[in-house]
């Protein structure tokens, strides 16, 4: 599986492909400052349950960590995954909460 990333000042996506065939993607839009909102996680039916969504999210999280960005989870898959503490450092929702 190969994951590529395209990005501009408004939005971007991470695309998973294998042998030139699209497996799935995560799309996002830039929000406030260094925050991007993941809007959709889509995995083609024939590749579901093969770890594609997890690999795409890992790529997005690594991108955020490497660049000091935060992620605002919108898509249901990311919201569910971000309930896990392993994503606390990039979860923009946690930085908005007051103790």
C-alpha cells in the first residue's frame, strides 16, 4: 500500500493505492491556524477490513505531529479513534477544553 498526500492552503487528502488502484482516502480542510479538520474517511468496499483506514489516519497523524498541527475530528471514524489516548497530542478538541 502506498499513501500519498496532497495539500494546499484550503484542503488536502491522503490517498491509499495499491498497484495503481485506489483503496481509500482521508480528506480534510484547514480550520483555525494550525488545525485541520478531517471530514471524510472512505475505503473502497473491496479493501474494507484490511487496515486501510488505520493506515490513512496514521499518515494524517504523523503529518500533524511532524508539523506541529492539531486535528479536529469530524468524520465518525476519526471521532471514534480519537477517543483513544494515543491521539491526545494531536486532538484539537482536547486543547479547547478547560480543566
